[in-house]
C-alpha cells in the first residue's frame, strides 16, 4: 500500500531511488543487530517478521491513528501535537506491539533483554524504511535532488538510528520482565520500557524542530552530533554489556551443573565465550541433526 501511495505521487525513477535509499540504513542496522544476535541467534523468520511488522502493521497503525484524530477532532489540536505528542506515543506503541506478538507466538525466543533489544531494533528499522520511502519520494518530487539529499540526512541517517534505539528500549524492558516471570511480568516490563522509548523519540522531535527553526540545517547537524550520536554510542555499548551479562549467567548456572557431573568444565568454557559458541555451532552443523 505504501509503495502504491508513493508511486501515485512520483515516478518510476523517483520511487526506485527512494526504495534503494531507504534500504541502505536497514542494511547497516541489520549488521549491527547481527553482531549482537550472534551470541544466541534468534529464528530468522522472527527477525524478518519483526522488520515487516515495523514496516507494515506499525506504519499502518500510526497512519490510521492520525486519520482518526483528524476525523474526530478536525483542526482542534495545535500543530505541534502530531510530531511532539502523537508520534512519540502512538508510533512507539504500534512498533512495540510487535514485541507482544513475538512473545505470544515464540515465548522461548524472547526471554531476556538481549532478545528484546534485537527484535526491537529490527521493528524500528522496518518502520524507518517504510516511513522513509514516503518522505523521500515526496521530497524528491517536490524539491528535486537537492531536497532529497537534505531529507536523506535527516531521515536516512538520523532517524534510522532513532527508531531502532527507541523500540529496543521497549524490548529491553519486556525482555527483563519475561526473564523474571510470565505474561504479567513481561507486559509490565513492556509498559515500563515504553517510557524511555517515548522520551527519546520526543527528545529528537522537539529538539530537532526547535534547533532547525533557529539555526537551520547546520544547527540540526550539530544537534545530531552532540545529542544523538552519543546516545547511539551508549546504546551500542549497552547492547554488548547485556551480552556480557548473558555470558556471566551461563557461567554461573552451568558451573553448578559441572560441579555435580552433568556436564564438563570444557563445555562451560565453550558455551560462555563467543568464539567457543561459534565453533560449537559449526561443529553441530557438520555433525548433522541427529
């Protein structure tokens, strides 16, 4: 539907260029997620499903929310309501609901904060792709290549980092809840995780709008470099710290098994290090399912 809408307002070349431009950030996010996910690889179908939920259901839900608000309250709300309130709240809820669906269909594959971070990042990346196709094609058609290039910096570099980070915060909260208990705990973690996700989204929307109005594109670049880049670096560091925590848990629990002879100390060493886990998976593939 989004591709059709984008095509109606543009041309073949514009649409193809917009799609390709939107897929580049998705590839970058996917590679970062792949590095994090190598510790305990999630099922491929769930990872792809997360991208399509973010790019399909979540975008559709956010658009529907906007249409309903416009239909029920035409012109009643100020202009800042949409980007400053409706987008951070509505979009994060719609994107985050993908985590609830994954937990419902594959609870054993969302049982910790690292799992939630991985799925959340891909949900956000999918959302960014579809949203960017619409923005890129319309801006290219209206303002030419120069307008597209300017829009690409804002939406092709900044927002593809923003959306994955926001939803991954929701996913970390839900993953912590899922590790501690069942549905009640998981949904509680989901609700708590939405708070920083919405806050980060609102920070970018409000800050970028105010800075761009007062200082133009150079001010926006400065805001991105001084605020969003450090947040992204902190997000990457936090993701690897979560993976280290997973390794610590494995060492603690499997050492108890090794102490009573249920597994060997060598197995503990193999399964608690990235290189050992990769070697073990390679050995398992060579040995066959049986």
